[in-house]
């Protein structure tokens, strides 16, 4: 287990209200409220003992606050992904500058066409990376990722997705063999060896928690999830992500967490 010492985030832009959504019934994000929630998110991260690099908002990309998708950072290298959502693909070019501040060019890898990969589909468990085969991440992208990881002594395991947008929409690893699972992930054979904490269907969004140096950040409004995490012995912080939920985002999407 490697503790994190750095985090990269990007401020929400005013165009955030036009972000991609599968839940229009929730309404559009309110920009000012999204900014407030992002401020609270950054403060929570700092409380976990990390240095936070804050990138400026990018009005060209409504979803660009979700920095986890255009890049993946491992203990050995950084990987610039090739996002499968056309409106987001250009974000990969805008994250490279921030990545180069932490990694030399020979430790930056790239997923290339026709492969697609989004970081929200990738979950790190020690030296194994579980990767969701989804509408945004294709088999070729996973193949390329596997080659990159193998080069550095790591491996990836493909996990077919049936219902959710991204892998980490419904499964998140909290270290120490503990894993939050919801929906289709409750019975996925790939996760049988872990201590699975089942999230009730009505709180499925709450499964997207993040572990940061023995503290788990939990989205506000999911009491069963909060209690389950606390019962495992973790310190917890609560952050409201309701505005980001409106555009299919959550706690993990909003940052790149790594050691460098």
C-alpha cells in the first residue's frame, strides 16, 4: 500500500451546466454551488495530508473538472488516456502539462487510437488494475493498458460492465482488502477474494468513496455507506457532490491521487 502525497484537480468551468448526463431529471448543475462543493472537496483532500495542485477551469470542456478520466497515474508511470466520449477527448492534451511536472517524458505512456480508455473505468488494487469494458473504454484500450502495465511489473484485469457508466460508479477499493460494491458488482467473480461491503440499491451513488491515506471521503447523504465505512475502522470526511452527480460525476472523478 502506497500513501498519496499529491493530488491534481481542475476547477469547474461555467460550462459545467452543459456536461454530459444520463440523469437529466436531476437538473443542470448550478455553477456557484459546484464551485463551493469543489472548494470543500479540496479542503477535505488537504486534511488527508496531500499537496493539491489546482488547475484552472477550461471553458472548452464542460466535463473537464473530472480530471481522473484523461489520465491514469501509477506508482511507476503516468498514462495519458484516450477518452471515449468525443466531447471530452481533447482533455487529454490539456492534462499533459500538469503530468509533466511530476513525471519525466520517458515515464509518460499513451493510449492511442483505436483504443479508448477513461480513468473512471480503472481501479487500482496494489499492482493489479481492474478495468471496465464500457461504452467509454474499449477492448483495444484495455489491451494497450495491459501492455504498458506489464512493462512495469503490473497487470490489468478486464471487467465487463452491463449497466453503469464507469467501473468506479459501483465499486471502489478502500485498501486493506475492503471494497465497496453496489449493483452489478455485488456478484462479479473478479472481486470474490475481497471483503465486499454491499451498498444498498437506494444508496448506490454513495459507493463512489475515495481512500486517501487512511481517511475515506464519503459523499454527503448516504448514511448506510458512511456507517459501513466507519464500522470498518476508517476515519471519514463528508463532502457534498450533488452538483457533480447531475453530470454523472462523483468523488473519484474529481481528482488524480498519487505518490510522486
